[in-house]
C-alpha cells in the first residue's frame, strides 16, 4: 500500500512529468520519421490531389505514387512537410503520453481499478488535450504535404517550406477579388481572425480523435494486462511492446478512418475554397458523390502500412524511454 502511495506521489512530481513527456516526444518523432514517405502519399490520396488520384485505391498504387514523387522530387519529395511534422509531433506526442500517464494514475490508481471504459476514457482525453494545443501545426503540415506542382495562379506559387506555408495560409483570402460571389460570413471571420484558418477541420479532428486515441489506449492497456502482466516474472520487452502497439494501431485506424478522410478534405479546403470554411455536410456529400462509400476509405491500405508500424514503434520507444528515464 505504501509503495502505491509513493508511486502516486512520484507521478505528480514535475521531474516525473517532464521525463514522461520527453519519452513520449522522442517516441513520436522516431515513429513519424519511420513512416514519413507513406504519410506523404496517404495525405495526397485522402485530400484527393488531382495529380495522384489515378494511383489511389490499390496497394500497388501507393508504391507507384511514391515512385512518382521520388522521380519528380527525389528523397526530399518523400519527406516534404516532415519538418512541420516533427515540430508538431514532439509536443503532440509529449503532451499525449504525459497526459495519459497522469489521467491513467488518476482514473486507475491500482490494477483493480482498470476497466476498458476507463482505458478508453484516459486515451480519448489525452488525445483531445494534445490535439488542441498542436492543431495549427498539423494543418500546416498537411498543406505542405498536399502541395505538388506549382499552382497556375502566380499569387499562390510558393515553395512548400514551413514558414512560407504559414505565410500563405495566413494571407490566402486576401488575394481573392472582393466580388459578391466570394463574400461570405466565413470570409469575414477569416479576415478578422486569421488564426482560425489554422483550425480548418478542427471539429472533425476532435470527433475522430475520441475513437482513435480511445481505442488505441484501450487495446494497449487490455492487451498488456492480458498478455504482459505487470507483476509477473515475464516482464515486458520491446518485442512485446511492438506487437501490442501494432494491434492497437490497426484496430484504432479501422474504427476512425472515415473521420480522418473527412478531416483531411476540410484541412486542405483553403486550397479549393479559400474564401470560406468547408462544413461537415458538404464535405461528406462531395466524397459520397465522387466515390461512394469507398471514398471514405481511400488510402486505408496505405493507412495500415503507416499506422501499424508507427504505433508499434511509438509505443515501444515510449516504454523503452520510460525505462531508461526511470519513469
């Protein structure tokens, strides 16, 4: 009993919290770097980039799309937008794993308190907290990855670097002629509060984060409790963490993927409709009209190729980092 009380006290120590966040941030960066080329291709598929739609819908299409990117832009093309990814992922993963540790200790102070509902709740809450603070970086990263050939309009011809992407998004509505056709309440709102442009698709992200983060940590907690008992002689190993993380990522990706597709379309709305905010209804209708129900799962195969190893590496590096940092 006394060791449990001591553990709870340590978890609230600022040094413990910082070490937990450092382990999570490093884990997120390593995992994202491993799958960065796949992530670039998946974003192009989800956001319906016209140059890559011919490759979407098959396993071989992902390879052919990656080959085209490499042929056109080299290795840098495969990692386009990765600088913004790392800027976002470190604080995102640090906050997520740090918050999960704290919420887990609050909701489940002992093994007896662990339930699937509490595991889901701890994961969902930690995911929501992390995405709230890092979402503008996510939108910038998606816009950088979406850019392919220079647009035909000279005012939009920018190199997709992080600073220029932020600058372009901030001023994108200013270049539109002020005609009756483009005047809308949303444009007025964007003009008065430009920061809102960096929160395109935020509602879809919030709704999608609940099942994704919730299911990821639910599966993680359940499988570890079931197959890697904390207090048994068979201690957790990196291989076990990789396996449990891979299964958790696959389940979470399947459950939340349609919401992710909707979110991507809304995030790149500044390219197609910079004068206003794309809404849930019209985004879903557009996907349904052009591709039917399959449109909500476009890129899912490459999503598995990305999410399964990414989640596996993320959880394994997180756990190993916690061991090394004595968290």
